[in-house]
C-alpha cells in the first residue's frame, strides 16, 4: 500500500493529451506544427515523453540537469529562461541544446561569446560543436520577460557584434488561461513585428515559437468538452497563422494538468459550530489550483474507504452509498490559510479515508510551498497501463532541507 500523501502522474493520459493537441494542430497538406512541452509545468512527466512532442522548453540550469540525467535528446531542447549566466549557457551548449532563447541583448552577447570561445579553442573532447548557436529572440509582452522590438532589431541589424549566433526566429508568450480573443491579439502583435523586421532587415524566421496559454478548466464538471472546444477554436486560427509563418506551439499547463492526481488521508474529524472539519495529512503546501480564490472553488474530488489499492483496476473502494455531509477540507499546516476546499458536500467521511484530488498534473508538485513547516515532501509515482505504478520519488523529510548545516 502506498503511504499518503502522494501524487500519481498518468503517462498514458499525457500521451493521449499530446495526441489530441497534435491532431488539432496538424494542417491540411501534411504541414506539421512542432509541439513543445514546457517542462516547468511538471518535470516528472519527462520520465516518459510521448512521441507527439517535438521539443521541450527548459527554463533553468536545474531543469537542464534533469534533462541530462534522463537522457532527453539534446537537439529537442529549447533552452530558455529570463536569467542566464555564462556558465549556464556553456552547459547547455556542451550538451548540444538545439535552440537557445535570448531575452536581452546581454543574452545574445553571452551566447555569442561562448560559441566564439568554443570555435577558437576547438575543444572537441568537451562535445562543443564549432558552429553558430541557433537562437530565437523573445519579444516582450509587457513584463520582465523578453525584450523590446527595438532591442530585437538591434541584434538582427548588428550581426558583426554577435558573430557566434544565428537568429532563426522569434519567441512570444503572454500568459496562461487565455481566451481566443487574447490569442488573436497576440498573433496580430507577432505579425506586426515580423512584418516590420522583414521590411527593414529582410528577416525571414525559420521558427515562430508561440505559447497560446490555453485555458484549463479546473472546477468544471464538463471540463473535457470545454477544453476540447477551446483547443479546436484556437487551433483554427493557429493553423491559419502557420500557413503564413513557420509556427511552433509550446504548452505546459494545458498538456499536463489532466495527467495528475493527488492523494491525502483523513487524519482527524471534528465539528465546531456549524462547520465540519476534515484534517488531512496533505495541504496547500502540496496542492495548488490556478485561479482558486479563498478555497471557494471545488476541484474534482473522489473519496475512497481506507488506503487506495495497488490494483489499478480497483483503486480502493469508492464511497458512493453513504449519506452526504458538508465539509471544510483542511491540511496539516499550522496556519488558517491551509484550507484546500472551504465547503464541499461529500459522502460521510471516516478516519483513514483517502481523498483523491484530480487535475493537478501541472505546477502543484513544484510551485506549492512544500518546505513550509518542514512537513515531508509527498512521494511521486508514474502510472501507465503497460508499466503499472513506478515510484519516481520516495517521501522526503523537509526537515533535512530546512536544517542548517546538520543532518537528522
């Protein structure tokens, strides 16, 4: 039996999701829009990448080390990130990252320096290839990411200052949970920028990497239908754009969210006034839903009597016949903020029951404040029909990380 709390990431669902997106994006005449997975959404899904993915976006030195350890094909890596140091670029180049992004003129300078040093030193034993780095320039959407169109123009118009790079395209991402109207607005901005670059500098991109930030429906019962409709609507305008420009699509949340489930056990039950509280061994340090306000929205929840079975065909005994009761679901942290759901009607809970939270395959495992109050980090499993449950990480005592200079 698996000890709670833990996550399960379904790699079959991941492959199914990628195939659905792939089918929606494919253009008439066989034109294939490259699909990129932004691994910051869930690096554990690198464990088994589906065939439908062409690239992975890597946004930090740590994410790059994960890719190296797992043997991710270097040519599939788009090495991104708002802060790059020279040593980070050297590591990415030495591994053979296929494309690097520039988010500033300094990035372009550093990447060029690294490549020129590689060429002059001829360090073949280090795996450094004597050629220019293929880079895409990130256009800002009005925040700290990317750079102004003026800076992009400077890099393109001063190739002698950046002899170690070959600018092959543009990168643009303006946020998550976007409507079709916002996607259309993004595409118009990209078109305007590319038109200007062509008119002024005869610049023709080989890749226009765009993150549409499609909306994930965390709290809707008919989420599958709504997300498929959003995908189909967006795909229509993306395919149209791809007829004019060499478009590539990157996704994180929309690819990964439906692949994850989180399991936590009821450890205490009590009532104060009109409220029934269930105290769980997990909490907000493990689980986070984008857009959930004051724990008022209710994500997908199932209740199992006792521990969840190892047999994937019968995952515990789901409670469906017990009388309903209203509960406030609270975690194990000593803060009034640790409320997973403010009010939800469930079958009557008992000590030891296991709650399954769905739709948490994106970000929860990494962006929730896991080290707060030194509770243990959850275990992590991958699941597929072919391989069953595979433990990717055992429980880790957070106290060992939070203890300065000593070991437990």
